[in-house]
């Protein structure tokens, strides 16, 4: 699967149903040797999504449970 196929999907936490962000607004942590995705790093926004905050949420690839047509379901317990 290519990144452009994932870029417009919304990331949702399985534990509480919270929306974590859109994949197109995230950074990606890659393994430099294999090129595989290790994690998505979702920036925190304030002021209605207009200004980037200093914090970020890291979603490890192992936390992804399902990639659907419009949504990526992740299992974050913290």
C-alpha cells in the first residue's frame, strides 16, 4: 500500500473512539534500512486545528489494528 492511499484516512482510537487526526497531517518514522513504517507521529493542534502545538502523539505500527476505506483503527491504551 502506498502512502498516498493512506493519506486521507482518519485515525481513530479503538479504546475510546477518539479521533487522533488525519494521516495526511502526520509525520512518518521510517526504518532507514528497510524503508518500512515504524510509526506515525501526529502533531497536537490548538485553536481549531490552525496552529501546531509542541506536543505530539506517536502511533507505533504494531498499534494499528485495521486499515479501512476511510479510517485507520489503532489500539492506544495510554
